[in-house]
């Protein structure tokens, strides 16, 4: 009797094992194998994928050289480490049709940012999302036009000193995102309420206005995004001296010179007051979204959400204002 029970139990376990193996084999056979290589060696293979709304896209990821990271832009999914010689599986499900960008999250070389691919998702949306065009598109701004500031502060403006100036400002009202700090400085400088203030004190008021327009949470998020995606070129302190910067080609931009679109130039120095204080939030956000045409500056529009782009722009102002 015991032998019969044992035999029956053995058969049941064997059947379950066979069924489970069949399911796993089928799942693996349906998965797309995605190989990661440094951009110079080809990047992701394949780099163009397709998917259906509501249908899982199964992936098996591995690296053929160094450690990479895998993430999908504008997605809440955490980044996945892609290790050399090892397979990592994941499944992606999309609720909206469109073209999504997947990218490497690990700095794997000078052309790390070029390690991107796309997922074309077709089908009907499972929910409705309203999108707003970026401000630079609405305003039809020329992002490549020079925007130097005609006046710069003698020292780094301070939001804390702006509070002590004693001039009452509507700190609940955000600065006009279409105006640069320099334009706002001129408006305040010509106002009757600042006639007794020095130029530096007016700059402190500008710093206070920019600090009041953001939150500590947004600045923290912006700092994290900057450290992960920008500091390698622009440097931790924003001076354009990141670890990747020396390997970028310093292409001169002489008057009348045209760029072929494949050159790289030295990263922008965010501590340069003459350059940055003449820009507006709309311009900074536009450059982040579109990238720098013909400079090697990556485009981050398909990677960051609108909220992340605003947080990153907010953080860039900390290189000019003591907040």
C-alpha cells in the first residue's frame, strides 16, 4: 500500500515538473534576447523592438562586454543591471501606444548616451493621458540663439540674503518661466521698491524668487538626475570638467561656421553667469528635451518625464544662486 502511494506521488510530482518545465521553456522561447555592448561596438542588439498594448514583452538581457543598465524612458520601472555572461529576464507591459526609448543607465564609455533603442507599441490605449507641448515649442523659441546676460552679479546671489533685504515680494508667485534672471533683475532694478537697494541686493531678490518657485523635494530629485546623467560631462560642480569632458572633441564655433551634426564640443559651464543668467527656464528645459544640435549634448525628451525635466532645470540654477 505504501509502495502504491509512493508511486502515485512520484507520478504526480513528475507530471507537475513536466508541465512547469514546458511553461518555462515556452516563456523563454517567447522572450527576445537583448545583448548589450558599448556604443562603439554596436550598443543594443536588437535595438528596434515591437510590442502590443496590454501584452507583456518578455526580454532576456545579457552583456557582451561590461556591466550595463537597462531602463525604459518615462517609465516608473527601476533600472535593471545587465551583467556580462549572465541572463536577466524581465517583462514590460505598456498601456499606451507610441514609441518608447530604452537606454543604458551605467556610464560605460564616452558614447554611453548613444546606447539607446526603441520599442514601437501599437494597439488601443487602456487609459487616456493628456499631453502638453513643451514651453519652448509653444513659444517657438530658437534654442540655438545666443542669450548672453548684459549684467552679472559681483558675487553669487543668495536667497537667504534676499530674505533679509526687507523688500516684500509675492513669494507664492513663480517667476515667469519665459523670462531669464537677467530680465527679472532689470524689472526689479527699475521698480520704485528697489531704488534704495544695491545691484547685489537686487540679485539677492532674484535668487529668492527662483528659490521660492521650487521645493526641496524637486531640488533633491534634480540633483540625483544631474549626478546620474549629467555630471560625467558637466562635472559635479557644474564647471564642465566631468570625467568624460577631456575626451570630447573641442570643436571651435567661429562666426559663420556650420556644424555637420557629428561634432562634440566642451560641455557648458553652468557656473558661467554671463551665459546661464541670460537663459530662461523655457530655454533650459528645451535644451534638455531636444539636446544640443551638433554639439554632442544628448536629447533627454524621451527619457525624462516633464516633472523630472523641471526638477533638473531647477537644480541647474543652484550653480548660480545660493539656495
